[in-house]
C-alpha cells in the first residue's frame, strides 16, 4: 500500500465547538478540560517515553497515577485508611454477584431494598448465591418513590442491607445515608461523588465510573476494614475483594483509572463535594421547577425521592415525545431519550454537565411548549 504519510493531526479546534450538551446516562459527559489534558499527554506521559496506555502497570509513572486517584477519592469523601479504594473490572454489574459471593454467608441472609431496575438485577444475582429477603420494593408503584427506611422490613441479623442510592433508569435517589443494624452494601454508580456521603453505616460502596467519574472500564469499590472481616474464605481469586485489597493482583484498566485521576482532581479543584453538590442541586432545581411550571410536562417520580442526577419526565401528550427528542437533538441537546424499558425523557445532569446545559434544555422546553402546548 502506498499511502501518503499523515502529517497533520485530524482534530482541530473547530471540533471542540461541535461538542454538544450531552445528557447521556452513561457513558456520560466528562469535564472538557480533562479530555484536553489527556489529549495533550497522549503520545508521551510524564516523560515515560510512551503513552499511559503503553507503559507497565508496575512502573513508577503508573503507580503515581493510581495512588493519586485513590488519594483524591479518599480526600473528596473525607475517609481514612480504614477504607480501601479498589479499581476493578467487570462493571457495576459484576458487583451484583461479587458482593453476595463475598458477604452472603451460608445459613445467613441479606436484605434487599428494591427501588428500580438496577436493584432488581442485583437481587437476581444474589439469589444465585444464597438467601435474600426483600426488605422493601416499590415495583408495584413503578418505582415512583423511595420507601422510608423506617418502613423497611429488616432482619437485624442480616449479613448486609443492599440499596441502590440512585436508580438511573427510574430517576429516584436515596439522599439520606441510612445507618442500620447491618452494614450497607450500596450501588452508588450514578451518583458517586456528586454529593458528600456519610459512610458511617456502609460496609461496601461501588460505582461504575462511566457516569460521574470517568470513562467506562473501571468500577470503583470502597470496602471498609470491619466489613472485610465478615468476608467468606476460599473464594475465586479474582472475585475475592481480599485479593485486591492486598495487592495490585493483575493488569488494571490503566486508561480509565488515569481519567478518574483527572476527573477527581477536577472535582477537588472545584472545591470538593460540597461545592459540586451545591451546583448539582441548582441544576436539578432549575429542571424540576420548569417541569412543574405547567401541566405540559410531568415528573415520573414523587417529590422527595427525585434524583438530582437523572431527571425523568414525560410529556402529557405522549405523541409529542418523539418530536421533542428529535428537535432537542437538532438544538444540540443530545441523548435525552428515557431508557428503552420506560420511554419518556431522561436528562442525566451529572457533575460535568454545566449549568448552561440545563439552562439550554429549560429554554428549549419553553419554546417547545409555546409551539405545541
Ligand atoms: C445504578 C446502576 N447500577 C449498575 C449499572 C450497570 O453498570 P455496568 O454497565 O458498569 O455494569 C448501571 C448502568 O447504567 C447503573 O446505572
């Protein structure tokens, strides 16, 4: 093949102006500056002579990246060395099985609080391991609210209580961190690092990075020392949390972790979780207030349980929803369709979605209602 050598980079500054407001539920919007930084560092990372994807995961340069990502997460959540921060693979979905495999004992049982699609998937995996008790479920009400912890039917001797702090598909969120008799195992995938968390009642928290913290490919797992003591023995090596607490057992997903390091640094520079939480509340309020302004739009989740991250809503005339989504796309507001299992509209407004993105959506909602209301 006789190809002309390419001397010019294909990306030009003009490409940046083509970035749209991305409301995708995940993989999701990342802070633009972290992308540009990565782009600059791509051919040669930290004088290592190659990109971060090409150097050994045992090298000093990579060590620094992973340690720094870990320290950022600990510092953001204000947690000490009694918590271990792991970077695992297999997605949050792997945790649905790995958590019970490690902590659901023979003869014991675990309590599950089911507030949406992801909790439903998690309990299915837990049943493959052992006994589970549905402590609460809002399935019959289309997951339109989060039940009050006072009403959860809990077993005080449970190995753990499983919750999904933010249900990405259904648009509800548990915002008060519960403290219960049993340690909590939480799927925090779609709200991780969007607010300060009080981890007092938790034993294990996991989050797929691809919503709020980085690209797909790494799952962040926090596990507490005391909870680890309850862990079963003789587990398959890769599925045993102990393996990863003890050492970097195998090749980690280096590039996603490298991006997590950047996104968490961006968060620290923004002022940490209190600061981002205030911005997230402002964005969510803007949108929920707009939905409530008329009966052209309506919310699918009850007040008090609404997610700050995934705002799910419908148009009163369902026949207009396709047009709404199509015109939104034409206005540079991308990926607003609700999950295929529920339909409607879902605006995922994670940390990296700027306030201007939400303002642009509200503005479009005004125009659309004026034209079609
Ligand atoms: C709350 C929640 N849990 C779990 C998952 C599954 O994550 P993964 O695709 O990383 O397995 C998702 C994905 O959207 C999610 O939103």
